[in-house]
């Protein structure tokens, strides 16, 4: 089984850094934000934790990933039916069948 990084015991600074990176922040932006918002956080240790988080996310369980995709598709399908986007709902069903379950 792939070893994954569990975010639940993770301090808030690395989680914030991951979110900043996902939104397109540069390394300088991240380091400045760390200095301002988490002045007691060690930048090097924080970035090491972020690296470990991202590396763990890069090794997902294929079963878990397939399940996540199916749950997400189900939610999209439900919302499309809710708003009357029947063509979109049809496309979701088509995509689900192409996953090859």
C-alpha cells in the first residue's frame, strides 16, 4: 500500500502553504506570507513538510482515486439534474462509462 501523508495532525502553516501554492503563489510570496502569518514557523521545516505532503499526494491509491472520481462525478450528475442541465448530466454518464469499471 502506498504511504500517504495524513494532513490531520499537520500544523496549520504547511497546510496554508499548500493552498497558497495551489492558487499560484510564487516562492517569494509564500516565504513572505509565512513570515507575516506564521512568524514562529521555521520556513525550511515548513517547506520540507509541504514537500512531503505533495509527494504523498503524487502517489495516490488507484482504488481511492477511482472512488474519488466516481463520487465527484455522482455529485456533478446530481447538481446537473438539479439545475436541469440534462446534456451535462448525459456527458457525465458518458464519462463514467469511459472510465472502464
